[in-house]
C-alpha cells in the first residue's frame, strides 16, 4: 500500500483559488488552509477567553487545517458554479466524497481513524461536531472576506460584490466571536505596512 496522503497534501499549494476573478495577489489552497486554521484558532480563543465558552481549540483547528483537503483532486470549484443549482451541488458533494475516500485510502491503517473525521466531515461522529464545524465555516468565510478587503484595498474592484455577499453570509451566522474579530482585528487588513 502506498501512503501518499501527505505528498498529496503538499500539492494543495498548486491549486489556485478565486479562478473566476482577476486577482492582484494569487492565493492557493495550502495558504488558505493555513489562514483558516489560524483564524479558527483566533475565533476559538475569543470564544473561550472573551465569551467564557469551553470549546476544544486544538480539535477544531485540526478540522480547519484539513477542511479543503479533497480539493487536491477536485480543484477549487468557485462558489457561483458549485451553488448554481441543487443538481450541480449534489453532484459536487458526491465527487467530494469520492475524493475523501481516495485520500483516506492513502493513510496508513493505524492512523486512518485520526484523519477520517478531519478529511471526511460525514464520518465525524463527535456529538459536538456540528458546533465545531460552525467555527471552521466562520473562519472560512472570514478568510474570504479578508481576501476581498485586501484586494479592494489594492484597488481591485473585482471583489466588491463578493465582499458584500460574504458579509451577508457572516451576518447570518450570528456568531459573537466573528463579530468581535471583525470589530477589533479586521480593520488592520485595510492598512498599509506603514500604517500598521
């Protein structure tokens, strides 16, 4: 058995994001995964410290790190394409499942139970998995929002509509941790290095 899982994970750096839009700064899935993991850590820390919750930061950050692992096979399908209609979305979810199965077959058997719930969210049977996924989803949206802010700050109006749509999606989450980050930390992303 060939254990190519991590070799494939390293190939996430070749998968570009935002393919339908003109980008001032290119971004790949490996960078995005790092950013989402870092933002998930921040949101969980805010939850625990500011709002006195008790969320397992390390566990949720691990989920975030692998949240787009299947894109090493599927590529980054743009949201407008994925969500164009229910049939396309259902077909994409089936393709994602096949990609997850393929990836997990590459993990050595003694380790598979650790990576299974990280790579394939459907196999995550933790009682609080849905609540944990909410932090990853919020961080995923936040990273997209920060990408839009960065592009707009560089004069790229291509991201104006995406920013508005992402703001609406974040508002729908009604997550105080996310609102805290947006109020206290996100404004820095609009500044130049000399303004920081």
